[in-house]
């Protein structure tokens, strides 16, 4: 086998490998994470081409008493989508919202990885005016 064929096969192999990695990269976020205070577990899931996160375990039962919608104040926080409508954009997840049941407010949000954990940045207006929390992947 001559060197040209070997190089061609190697290039094809690497291209196929990179293509399959790129397709799987967005779904890397799917899984179970601890909230920053470890008082809840959040399940990240995919619906269509968007990503969401709902509370699936709470250390103590809580009602959504701070919700601005009076009709939702009696609902359990367990099962509520706290992270909504994120799209995968290169290495990050953007265009989503994060709901904070502690104060009933919803913020613009971006998510990125720090190792296996999530760096979740909620903000008002521009990302500079916000707060970042780390959601540790449940092992």
C-alpha cells in the first residue's frame, strides 16, 4: 500500500470520527445534576433540539410560593422546569431561561461545562450583570 492511500484512509477515519463526536456533543449535557446547595437534583433532558432541566428530587418539599402567577403558588417545585429552552451553540448552551423558585424570578441564562459539571449563568440584560452557579453532575 502506498503512502497516498494510507494518508487518504487516515483522513477519512479522522473526518468520520470528528463528525460523530460533533453530533454527540450537544447531548453531553443530558443527565442528573446537584443544585448548588445540594438541596435538589436537576435532570437535564432534551425535547426536539432544545434542552430543559426539571427538579426531580428535593431535600424538603417546597411550594412555589414566590411565583408571580398567583395560580401557581400552590404547585410543588418538584417536577417544575427550572431551566428552559436552551439550544446548543458551539460549546455552550444559550438562549434559555432559568427560574429561581426562591424569589419567583426568571432570568436569561447561558450554560457551559467546567469539567463534567455545569456552569450556569443567570443574568438580566447582559451576561456581565449576573451570577454564576456550579451544578455538579451526580455520580
